[in-house]
């Protein structure tokens, strides 16, 4: 059973005709009409005159830029409001949500499910890292999330059968 976020990302990507890991890139923003700019400041998402824009730090590596893009796109698609007037716990929640969005957009579950993963954890992480063009740490975190959810799903299925 998928989470709301997994369903949302699958629906979003399929609506943009993105079905393979090789298609995951910043062109998503073009298809969504969200401009991306680079600058010397930390990456951020901005809402101005009814329109979102993403600003990415110009010193990021390709892999880190993709990670930041996914995070900021999460803000653009899921959040609204001025952080200058929000309570800190609400800002923390939005950051957590954007990080979770990043993990699932960078390595979508429906694409991860199609991979025939190697038998060892380290080889699986390396494969995910290469297929999805993410760093080893992100691939490891996402793989752990994926298997934890899969394990929990099997556990709850067993409980229902009793």
C-alpha cells in the first residue's frame, strides 16, 4: 500500500510522462511552469506575485543540485506562506516535509519497485545511487525507508489475516 506522498509523486511524474529514472531532472520545473535560477545564496523557493520560483546555489555539485531542486520543488508544490511570520515548529514541519518529498522524488517508489536489486545491501545502495544519480547517503536512506515500509506492510497484512 502506497503513502499519499508516493501516490502524489507517481501521479505527478506520470502526468509529465516521466516513467524512467533517466528522465528525472530539472526539466520537471519547465513542465510545471516553475522557473529555476542560480545564485550565490543558499537554495530556496520563493513565491512572488502569485508565482513560485526556485533559486539554487550556483556552487552545488550536480548531485547536490538535484537534491536541492527536489527539496525546493517540494516547497513549491506543497507549501504556502511567509517563513518570516510562521511559528518555528511550523517551519520545521515544512522542512521535514520538503526533505521527505526530496527523498521520494529523487527515488520514486514506483521506479524503485521495478529494479532488480542485488542481494547485498551495499550493492543495492550503489545501484540505486547510480541509477538515480544520487549520492550514496541518500540512496542508503531511501532504501532503508523503502524496506522498512515494505516490512511494516507485510507485518500488518499478517495481523489482518489472524
